[in-house]
């Protein structure tokens, strides 16, 4: 079959599934998404799109659509949660010519859904894929209602709590597929500009220069991170609380739910500086997102490589590098290029894709776990470095450099997926 016209089935209509549908449908593939919910998720919460992810969206000619709902980030600030003292700043502009964006999940999901539909992808709501199979010629998805769909490739983008992971990776030791809960919970919410303006402690957050920056208030056992969005008139904020033993809370059976725990937020952050106390007291409702991750895996695909895990179902990471979504965008960009520009069949394409993507994503997973420990100790990124490590030259970037050093950050933020994929393709031919 023409590699530019594959039949692709995607299980899951979240951010990863919709991004894949958008890109792959634009490439001319026949794309069908099956989403078990009856509609798009209404889950809120701040999300960053790092410059390496933004680079992909620019190349996909989607800049205008995203800029309508995102806010560019000039600098990342880390402040002392108790005193509001500035501890550390990071200017992403020193690493990449591409900006970083801040927005909320619901707005981002809506844009991706609209763009996927425009590109010709079909979204089937209320239709869950429960079984996936493969042979040497094709892959097969069976839905809960019994309908069976044949595809050349099935992407399981059904999240960290994937119901399909164990089927796709039936050949992998099940203990390696276990979701690892972190002893922290995020509480995402949005605060209207009017509320910020009416309180002397918070009004500066919607005014320059603070409104241009992403701000994290680091404390012992928890932190808050937020960014003002001028276009939407909202301050997107995520409150994070470390609870203790990871599985001590019997009430948290699900990793995400819409339970309003605003009183929990207000109580925990009551000892922080006046700005954070005011923000916590402005919370009218919030969701609850239990942090969790997967251990890095050696493969994301089935033995015949027609069933493939995508995004959080493959490499869920903690949010403390803010690379979760951007790494998924890179995955999709790499897959798009390989499907379009190689003469390999689907299994050969997936094998090449994993060789390119797994080493980078593994490093990002490990970095996010490293920074998680720093954030919850009240320390800014980089505070753990020696003088020698701080003095390392940025150069062209080095993924093997210590986390939070200039060369590591350069490698992380300025990664050019298209360039790296084509270099790998060239090396394979030589």
C-alpha cells in the first residue's frame, strides 16, 4: 500500500490522540479516532508547550490557530513560596528561536479537535476500543459494541491508565507496565482577571512584567505554578501538594477526577506568602490530578509492530520538566516524517521510529523525576549543581549532560525533530 495513504486507527481522543489525528490526516492518511467519552473532555488545568513542541506546530503551519488560545512565556521564575523572594529565572529565548506557550488543556484540546476534523479525521465519540490484535498484514480494533475495524496501524493513545497497554505489550514483563503513583496531587484551576485586579496582593500578576512570565512558588511539600493569559483574561494555575506515602489515600481510586478540593488547597497554602494565599482563596472550584508515571520502556510496540502505544500510554512522566505534551508532539512529528519519506513498510517504520524516540524520551522521563524531587524540597532547578556543572558551555546541546545544566536545557528546548529524523534516515542508508 502507498505509504502516504495508510489506514490509521487511534484509541483515545485526548491531547495526544487528537494531535496525532491532526498531523496524520493532514499527511493524507485515513484516520479514525475512537473515544469512549461522549464528548471532548472538559478537564481544565495549565499546560506548557515547550519550544521544541512549538517548533513542530510552526512547521505544521498551525501557528495562527494556537496563538489564538496561548500566551507566550518570556521567562520562567522560581520564587520562595514563603517569602516570594526570586530564587531563579530561566529565559527560554537563550536556547531556541521558537517561543514557549502557556494555555489550558480544554482550550488546547478544542483547537486540536477542530484542526483534526478540518484535516479529514473522523472522531467517533462514545465508542471505546476494548481489544486490539494484529497479523502480518493488518491490525484489528474491536469496540465495546462489537464493531471491528481493520487498519494498517493502531495507535493506543488512551493515557497513563491505558486499558490497551497490556495487550500491545503482552510480550513485556507486566511488572514493567505498572503505573507508579507519586505522593503528590495537582489541583488545576483558572482565576478570572477581575478577581486578580480586585486584590492588591495579586493585581501585579495581570500586569507587565509579571504577566509575561511563568511563575513557580516552591515550598516544602508543595508548590504552585501559574501564568496569566491576556487573550483569555485568565490566570491558569496549578497547585501541587505532596501528601506522604504514595498510596495512603484510599479516597483516590482514580488518577483524575473533577472532585472540588478547593478547601484542601486553601488550607495547605495558608502558610505561603500573601500572594499565594490570596490566589488559593480565590479558587472557586478545581479538579484533582494524582501525579503518576511509568518506568521507561524498551519498546512501545507489539511484536509485529502494528499496535503502538502513543504518548502517556507509552511514556507518562511527571510534569516537572513540562515536557510531557511536547514530547508527544515530537513523537507524532517523527512518525509523520517516517511514514511519508521512507520506503519501509509499517513494521519497519515503527522500528526506526522507536530507535529515534525512545532514547530521548527516556532521558526526559528521568529528568522529570529528578526535578520533581527538587520542586518538593523548595529548591529551584539548578540549585543541586556544582560550580563546575554550572560553568558547562551550552554549545549545541548535550542530552547526556547533567539535568538543569545549560547544555542539557539546550538539547531539551532546541531539539529539531525533523532534522534528527532525517539524520537518522541518512545514517541508516549509509
